[in-house]
C-alpha cells in the first residue's frame, strides 16, 4: 500500500507560505507556515500532523492487540505530544509522548498493559520514527 501527500511552498522561511494536500482530500491546500508552526497563528504544522498520525495509528494498533487478547474497547482516546527542540544541527523532533485513556469493560490489567506495549512498539508510525529515509530530488531552474 502506498499513500500520497504533497506540500507546496512559496517564499522564504519566515515570510513564505505553504499548503498541504493529501490523496484522500482530507487536507486540500491546507495552510501551513512559519507563523503557524512557531507563533501560534492559524494553519497546521508538521509536528501536529505527526502527532495526529501517531495517535491514530497507535489507537488502531491497540484495538488490534486488544482483539488478539480477547478484549474490545468501548473507547480508546489517545493524545500525542510531539516535542520539537533546537539543537546544534537545527531543529529535531526529540520525543513523542502518548497519553491513553481506554474504556474496556472486564479488561484484564496485565493483558491490557501487554497490548498497550505491543501497540506502542508495533504501530507503523512508531516504527517510522526510526525508519530509513530515501529521497529523490530534481531541480528546475
């Protein structure tokens, strides 16, 4: 399976503006830029999108792990806090903290904790954060 997303950018870093679009159309020319990322202005930013992807992926992986353990959640609510820090090489996403609230009637605590750990380490976005990055570039001048 391959999914597609795209970014368009015009201008410099601080005065420029961009838009993001996804294959599904959920994001369609959605604004993003320096001000949305660092100054709290309207628009999205890469870190919140990574957070949303990670929270969603983890929740689905947990539902799968719970099913394998014979449990079904009535509710899984996951929040992701993505930390972006400046270091000697520039900016780096240094951490993602997931906060989970789950309602699972009759859940076995040990089986739940095992399912949570398996979902945390096994969800594709968790695994992505250690992935090989490849790049193909072309320059138009």
